[in-house]
C-alpha cells in the first residue's frame, strides 16, 4: 500500500513570502527519505505541501505538481481532506487529543471514516498500537487520557493514530526533536519497521539520525534570509554522507556550515 | 506549570529584595501601599454593605407581610395589610432567562466559530467588534426597539408557534400576544449574545494549534476538526459563558420592563401577554411604592442578588476549571 | 510487523481510497454546519442593524436645535417641542462624578492586585469579589444606594445618588481592564527601575502606570460608555424631573436614559418621538466613546517590546 511520490516544479508561498522554490524530486515507496538542511531552509514547509497541510495556514499557497502514483494532489478535483487520509503526518511535538483516551486517539481517524463496529475498532486499535511499538506499555490503560503518557510514548501514540487509517505515505516532521535519547531510539526502531509498509518522509535536524534511518537523503538550503529554500541535491544516503556532489552539502554535513 | 509558578515567585522575591528596603522611598511606599490596599478593602466593604443594607431594609417589610413571601403570587405591598410574594417574579425571571440562554447559546457559539474558523482571518477582529457593538447598545434602547419593532413582529411568530406547538403547555394558550415572556426572552437573548460569543471566542483562541493540525492531518473536515479538537477543549468555556449570560439575563431590567405587560399571576403559557421578573417589577412599581412597598422591592431585589450571585459564582468556577485542564 | 502485514485495513481496500472526495455524508455534514455557522452570524447582524436603523430613522425626526436647547419644563407629553437639555446635563454630570469616584478606587485596587497582593489571601478575596461585582444586576446597585443613601442616611434623590449606584457598576469593569494592562507591562521594566534604586511606589507611578496608560484610558472609556446607558439604578436614585437642575448634589435630576424611559411611557406620539431622539443621542455618544476608545487602543499598543 505504499505509493511513490513525484514532485515537479513545486513552489510554496506564505502570503507574499516565497518559501520554497522550484523543487522536483521522487520519493521512493517502501523506503525512508530524509530531508536535512539548516533552519528556515523550507524542508518542513515542503513536507507540509505533500499532504496539503501547508494551505491550512492563512495566506499560504502552492504551485506545482505532487503526483501520488498517477494522481496529482493539487488537481482541482482533489479534496485536501481526502489527501490527508492517504498521506498521514506526525508532528514535531507529540499532539495527542488531550480530551480523548488513548483508545479514542487511535480510533479517531477510523471513526471519521465511518467505522463504528466495536470489534473492528478494537482490532485496529490494537494492531496500530502494536505497529507503533506501544501496545505492551498501554494495553492495561487504554481508557486513560493520552496526555498522561511520557513524551516518547505520546509520539508513538501519534504514530499509531496516523497509521490506524492505513495511509499510503507517512510524513514525519522532526518527530524526535522534543524527545530524550531513549525515546528517540524507540522511534527510530519503529521507523525501520514501518518502512516495510509505508513510504516514509522524515524531516530531521539531526544528521546522525538521517544517516541511521534513511535510505535516501535530500539536502535543502537557502541563499540567505528572505530568499526561498531550494533543493540542493538528493541521493542515496550513503552517497550524500560520504561523497556528495555539491560543495554546499559537504560543508553542511562536515559541520563547516551553520 | 510548576516551573512557571516557580519562576514567577522567584521574580516576585527578587522584586521584594530589590526596591523596598531602600531608605528614601519608605514613607512613600507605606502610604502608597496603604492607599492601594485600602481601595481593595473598600471594594470588599461595598460588597458586604450591599448584602447588609439590603437585608436590613428588607426586614421591616417582610415582618409586616401577611402573605408567604416565597410562595405567594400577588404583589400588593402598598395595601393594608401588605401582602406580597415572589412566586410570580421568580417564575418570570427564571423562565425568561433560561429561555434566553437556550436561544442565545447556540447562536453565540456559532458566531464564535464563524469568527474563529470560518471568516477570512483579516476580517476576524473587525467582525468581533461588530458583535461587541450589540453589547454597547444600552438596554433602554433595546426596550424601545423591542416595544416599537420587535414585539410587532413577535405576534405573528408567536401565533405560528402556538398553532404548531400548542400541544406543549409552554407554547399553549388561547391568545398568543406580543408582550409575552417569550418576546422578553428574545430581547434578552439578543442582549446576552455578545457575552456568550466573546467568552467562547476567547477559549477557541486558546485551542492549541497542534490539536487543530492533528485533527486535520488524520483527514478531518473542518467540522470534524472542530468537533474533535475545538469543542471538547472549549466546553467549559462555552458552558461558563452561557451561565454568565444567564446571570446577566436575570438581572436585566429596563428592556424587560418595557416589553412585558404586567398581568398578575403565574402563566405557564409563555406566548401569552403578561408576566413579570424581579427586576422589571422593581422598575415598574418603584414610583408608586410606599415605605413598605420599597421594603418589599428591596426584599425581592435581595433574592435576585442572591440568585445572580450563585449563578455567576458557578459560572466563574466552570470557566476557571478549564485553566487547570491541560 | 506480522500484525501489520495482515493488512485488513478498515478503509484501505486494494485500490485505496479516492483522493477526489471524502464520503458524501461527511461532506454534507461539513457543509450543513458551515451553513449554520454563517447563519448564526447573520442572525446576530439582524437585530444590530435593525436597532440602529430604527433608532436613526425614528430619532432623526426630532433631532433639531430645540432638542438640545430646551428642557421639558412646562411641556406636557402631548406637546410638540421640548428637549433633553436637562437630561444631557444630568447624564454628563453623573457620569463625570461616577468616574471621579470609581476610577481612583478601581485603579488603586488593580495596582494592589497586580503589584502587591501576590498570592496572598486578601488579594484572592478581593479578586473574587471583583468577579462577583461584575455580575451584580444594575437594579440591585440602585436598590443598595436607595437603602443606604436615601433610606438610612436620609438624603434626597440627587444626581450624586445616581453616581454612587453607577460607581458600583463601574468599579469592577475598570479594575479588570487595568489589571489586564498592568499584567502586560514586562517585569524587566520594573526590575530595571528597582536596579536604579527607585522606590517601589515611584516605580509603579512613574514607570508601570505610564506604560499601561493608554490601555487604562481605553478601559475607562469603555466603562464610561457602558455605565452611561444604565437606566434601572437611576430610576431609584435620581428620580425624575422635567426641569433643568445643574446641581448634582441636591434634588432630583434628569438623565438621558430616564428621559427616554419617561417619554416612552407617554402614549403621545410627540413623546415617543422625543424618546427616539433621546435614544439616538445616547447611542451616538456611546458609539463615539467606543470608537475613540478603540482608536486610542490602536494608536499605541500597551507595551513597547
């Protein structure tokens, strides 16, 4: 159920600000693609254009094409709500619904899609929590609020919530930046496991993390403040880290930059 | 949260250590603190005095009263012997305010949702201001408008409701009119709309962006996002706002006094002319009140004071509960 | 991993869900709610527009110089002419006295709550009382002044008595507005002042208050606008007079709200017309105060960053 994403000529704007410029790339299915680059280079913005979350911000808009297999996400016939059902997202800070129990958090997306039968919900909730490596820790307190979990557990809960609706693609926006090293490791293990099922795109600030979890890495950069972010290069992760084509990539990776 | 309070205390402590010990400012500081604290205490005293004097001036009239103050429907404090009770007033006050709250809450919450989530962002504050203008219109003007304009149109609406829903006693009766408790409720609903919508808007503004995005990211429509992330978070705020509106409606005087025609006796047919509330009765009867009459009005005002106090305190408690949550 | 690969997705059938649209039911519900929400806003506009329109149309009839130059002295309800001069004078005097009493008490109380009370019990009690005071029905404030000032102390009806009642209604609004503004003043500013050895009271008076001043002024103006339209407490405290009484301390005085109340109670069309013009003038003053207050607030944001 994983799909390939082909982006071509993508620009994103916030009001009058040109945030990212002319990005084209292919994201392979059943693999992990990491986006790295300095702060403000537009990698998170770019990620948000892949499930049309970018336009949630007032005044934001997008130009270009994002093909999910053979469908364009930005075609006029496409409903952004349906897109987000197919392209799931995990955020920088864990954001379980504070008023819902652990169970209800995971079941939220299913209920939206009209799943009402208790047995079916139970089954998928367990499946998703197991999939997020969280089942054993929470199976005795499914009725408790999700906000009561630790940060790392909350983030895995959010992943469970995202995969419960069985998306094609999973977008992760710096999913470990608010977590401690042990929780980070747990998420990285989980990513490793999820990539057999999903197309995963992860934005990260942590280059070791990119090197550890990803198959391919894309490096983004900006020419200066106020300039739009650009894709510098994308390649096999091993190649990017060992022998990048571009000097800017090498400078960034070896720490000679920002 | 604890660390935040900690930081605040630390800042306060630093403040104390900083300025106060300096020699030169001491007398000035003392005088200034006394003035500030004195004003605060004056506020406390005013509240205490309100309760005390209302009780004190109500007692003689209550002693002279030959009817049961709580259960009697009649209001004849100027007669000899004086006979008066608050049953009709309490009925009119509670029913008209509750009805007003029922009408205004969905609309008020809807307005808040519109301004927070549906209107173009650039217009939001302007639209909020427009709704606040409803609160700036004085109640005497609502009364005038209610009498000259609204009640004329309410007659037809009341007839219609009576013919369709007449089998429900509240909408029943033979002669639906324009100066009814129902009309008063509609005027009250308009008057409490701004407070309900502004308090709801306040809590909607505080809904964490992260929750909104979480809902959208799992493929929620705008309404589903509101149902999942906004309404549960804002629930206590909306309830509290509705209750504050209720409290305000109960104490509202002039508009009700102008719209309602006084007819003695409790009438459960809300579409028929007649009815009275604590406040409207005070405004209407004061000019002709004798000594006992004034005492009786003060006694009824005391009851109104206590009821609104309880409603408001409960509302504040509900609104405050949200702050502990999350 | 095995559990996942069972792949019995609830919605994820082989072909995968369509991107073009969510289920019709969900979409309809979304649209219906959107319609209701728009409707709610329009519903709120109806009375606002209707009130303003009615007041302007009906009030314009008597918006003539006579209305501002004459009182109702020796004018009976059915007569033409007559004016609200006495009522306008009364309202202005009463509101001025109210502000003179209420603003210092309220601002000092707010200063106590923000700058001195900390987490103390007295502070919490005062804060709670202010909350409760916000909800006092205006007629109850009038009854209190009636019970205290008129019945206990034996004073006569007067503009001052009305002001006392209005004071009770104005204090909590101004306290809350001032509190909000004082809280916005950054602590760094206070600490910078202490660090220079400035005593605390001077810091509050010459650093904190000036910083918060525009906000406080806005709050006071909005409170004045609110209090100006109050009718109920005045009925019980200033009583009625048709004549000009420039002295707010002795004898019954008129006011715009009570003028409207009185004129509206008279069935004669000439009286009703005067009531509408009174309403137009009252609303005009209140809206003007509101607009100026917003303007002041916008001109200068409460805190400099």
